[in-house]
């Protein structure tokens, strides 16, 4: 979910001027500084940190590319990207995939509708997550 929301935010910030692109880079840097700190708190030594952070970065970039390509190609391609990247070890139902595609579409349109100065001030809003009805309800 972090990768998905990063994609959504970076996509929106990519449509701004240099300051927006610099903000995207700052968010990226903060994310990876936090991941570095978290790995260290888990007891990973200095020798293993760089390798793991590089792997996490590759994973982020790969997911961002998959989501962007999927969004550009349509619902079927986006569903496949979600199966591979968001639900990697799970088997989502068609209704779960549809709900996530609707959420991504809503989030993209929501972010595109937000004023750039508002986003630049750190006031970014995502739409509420769709909820799945409980079985039998």
C-alpha cells in the first residue's frame, strides 16, 4: 500500500513545476531514510542495509512502473499489475480487484483535482477506501 500511494502522489507531483518535483524527491528521500532506520531498529547491520534498501528501491520503482502502465492500458492491465504487486501472495477476488481499481481511479482524479499549492503545503487527501461487504450481509 505504501508503494501504491507513493505512485499516486508521485504521479500527481510529476504534473507540477520544479518545486513539486523537488517535493517528490524529498518524500522519496524521507521514505527511504525511514526504511533505513526501521531496518537498523530490526537489528540489520551496516553491511546489510545498503543491499536491502537497494532491493526496496527496485521494488518501489518496479511497482510504480507496473501501476502506471496498467493505468494507461486499462482495467485489465491494472488488475494484472495489482495481482502481481499489491496482492503478490494472496488471491484477490474479482470484486476486491474492482474495488481497488475504482479506488485508484478515484484517487488519481481526486489528486488531480487538488490545487497544487494545497498539495505543496502538505495537505494531500486520498479518497476513503472502499469497504467490502461482509459475507452474508
